């Protein structure tokens, strides 16, 4: 018989000591890839991810160019050393999927019509993977896009919520993702109040879904504050508000 | 109307509510104006805008840019202006109306690899930028050290009415050409002067958003301290003119304004 361990202890603490609606530690640094037009590095729990943005730049191959708007191209990639067993560096089915959903999560936030006949390339490289790397990737990529000075309607934070041991918890980590019963990544534009990514792996009833959605939205709002602080720190230093001369 | 303060913004931030005209790098949604870039938001008499602090160069009509000839067809040169669009310089612009591809050798005027200062004559969403070199101070650049800075730092490098660039030019005995696309060419009489000017330009680029930058540049260049820091740029201008014609980067009126705004932001 398979012994399933408990993912939430009697005090309501999870495997990594977090409470039900606590995020992992999130740290974002802006502008770490000097060659790129914009970049960000994120530590999301044990995730370590670099996002780099190039563009708007010329489209190659030329036939991909759109006459009325910019082309957004995303590449999500996991390094061979990012997991405990070596990952084949060739793009897997999963990476192709995440590249696609990432593009679709970022596209609504960008004003692509401002850059016709051009392309924006977003590279997301996972150096160390923990659960929730697509959310961390989107979070880092949107900061990198803002750093690249691309016109954006909003910044996109992303965060997952899910069901573990019958309870709805925020920010699923690797163990909870594998052994828990549902995982729901969500990307959200906090100013526009629009969801740009919602996936669900597992089964939730209506009530659980609503709770999960609320938790994930709360998580996104918390992450947005971290993104904002990271950008302000890079561009304005410690001074958070512009001091006016009286 | 409510009082609007200058403030730091990131994309998506609400700048102000009410009936204001959106200018650059902002978007109007409902009754509010939101920022679309990282920068300093401010209200002018015309409307609301954000002075961006990052981003690649996007061409605008009437910008003076420095470009590199990368190719030519029988009727025009193709010029790399460090943007997502490559620019065209029509051969007729250089040879005149009676240009004939059979008779005139385009390589004689501008060869591949040459640098030119040019003005953007026409550009819109549907067409690549078209350049002209038929104006004062435009045309082929004969010599100099080439360097690239971020296009968002160009107004800061030029300074209030060209004060920053004049300070550097005088102290280092160089002539500095600046394109709106962030390409800078430094031509000097001595290698030391040129190197010093490059160091100063790099410093302006890296510390563009910090306060009291002009003072630190002067310290780097060993410019003697006048009684009042404000007067040096004013005194400097006539002398600057004598020096090999001085800077031919003609700062547009708008850039000056933008620079003044940036500088104001720095001091506050």
C-alpha cells in the first residue's frame, strides 16, 4: 500500500512551514542582463528564473511581421540543470505549451499596435525549478517588458492556488503540485482587473473554484506590489515618491 | 481642476482622474489617465505625459539621427538608424533631381560603412523612415570615435539649452555629434581629450537620473569652479561656437523642454 504523507500538519502548516495563504519568498531584481533591452531575475521560493526582453526589433523571418501590430514571441526554457534529474535541453511538449500560454498571458497587457512591423522577443530561462515556474516566469517577464520600456497597459503578476489535503491553499510548491489534488495558475492585471491566464490541473467543485480564484487573485496583488517595488528601486532608488519643491 | 503633482510611475499606474488630454506614454481609459511606461509623470498646459526612463529608439519625423550606410539599391541607400526600422536615404536627395542610376556612382558619395547625420523626413506606421541630408550640419561624418548610449539619455546628455554637451566639448577640446537615436560621435584633436569626453558621456548615461550630475561631470573634467554654477553654461556658449563650429546636434525645442523637465526632476 502506498503511504501518502500529510501535506498539512495539525497546526495548519504546510510542508515548507507556510500557512494556507502565505506566499513563498519572492525577490525580483531588474536589469541584470546588460545585453538585453529589458531583463529581470526572480527568486520565487526555490525557483530561480531569468527573463530577458529584446525589442521592439526587426522581425526575422520577415514574413512573420504583421502590418498593423508587433509580434510577441516568447520562449520558456528549462536549463538541463534546473531539475534533479537532467532535463533534455530540447523544447519539450510542456515548454512549448508554457511558451504559448505565457505569450497569451502577456499580450493583453502590451500595446502591440504601437509598434507595427516589429517584434518583441521574451526569453524566460529557468535556472532552478520548483513548483509554479510558469507563474514566476510570467511575473519576471512582465517586469522585464516594463524595464525594456515597451508601452504597457498594466503589469502582469501571476500566482497559483490549489487544493492540498482537501484545503484550498495559496502558491503551490513542487511537492504540493505533485501530491496535491489541484493546481490553478492565474495571471492577472491588477489595474484593469482582467485575468489573462487561468489553467486548472485537477478537480474542484464550484465552491472550491471560487475560493481558489479569490486566493490566487490575492496572491497576484501581493506579487504586483513586489514587482512595482523592484521597478521603482531600479529606476528611482530608495526614493519611492518624487519630492516636490514647495 | 485638481492639482497634479509630478510623480514616479510604472506601467498601469493611474496618474490622474478627470478630463485631461493624454500626450505621450499615457493611455486614457474611462475618466482616468494611466501611465504606459516607467518614468516621471507630469502635467503640462497641453495635457498629461510621462517622460520615459527606458526604451529603444522609435523614429519620429524631424529627429536628427546618426546612421550607418549598410547597403544601397540603384535608387537609395539603406541606413541603419538603430531602430526596429531601417531607414532609406534616396539617391536623389544627395545627387539632386537629375540623378541617373546609370551615370552616377552612388559609392562615390556614400560608401557602405559610412556614418551620416541625417534628418527623418517622413515616417509613419506603414512606411519605413525616409532620411534627408540636405540641411546645415547634416551629411557624412568624416572622423571620430563612435559610441552608443540609450536613446532615453540623449536629452540629458545635451542638457538644458545644450549646456551639458557644451561643458564636455569645451573641457575636452572635442566636437561631439549626437543623434536622437543614441549614437554619439566624438571627434577631438587629441586622443586624451577624446577619451575623457567618452568617459564623461558614459557617466552621463549611467547616472542620468541622479541629481547634481552637471557638478560631478565638471569635477571629472576639471572644469574650474565659477562663482555661480548657473552661469557657466551661459558664458560657455559663445566660446563653444568658435570651437570648430561646436556641436552640430541641433537640440529640438521639444528635447530641450524634456531635458529641463528631467533636470527639474533630478533637483527635486
